[in-house]
């Protein structure tokens, strides 16, 4: 039960960070990446990174809910589905974040 609450809370935290980033406030992103984004690209960069972060947060919340329900009704298939959705959400979110970094920073490093 505690693990599920922590997972959902982490998901909510990620979504809040993503919403903040989507407004153009990229202060939560590493300073190296902030410095390399031009002022005119700050908003599009924040929107893309924020979307990726929101997707990761939503995947965490869905996983937390599925694992809670799976524990309540003692079924394994919901847990497996939750894990699959979590992995897919994290991969999609990371791909969006990496794409934004490559596009607006001209590379990851």
C-alpha cells in the first residue's frame, strides 16, 4: 500500500513539474540544458520536455492505481498490464525529452 501511494505521489510530482515546464519555466531542468536553449526556443523546449514529463507522471499514476487494484482483487494480470503501461509511458516520455534536448540544445552533451 505504501509503495503505491509513493508511486502515485511521484507521478503527481512529475505532472506538476511538466505543467510548470510547459509554461516556459524550465528552471527544473539541468542548468547545462537551460544555458544552451536560446530565449526564443525556451517555450517550445519547455512544452516538449513538459509533455514528456507529464506522460511519465501519468504512467506512474496508472501503474500505482493498477497495482493497488491488483492487490485488492488478488489478480496478477492487472499488475502485468500496469508494468507494461509504465514501461511504455517512460519510454515515450524519455524519447520526447531526448528529442527536445537534441533539437533545441544541438545535442545531448
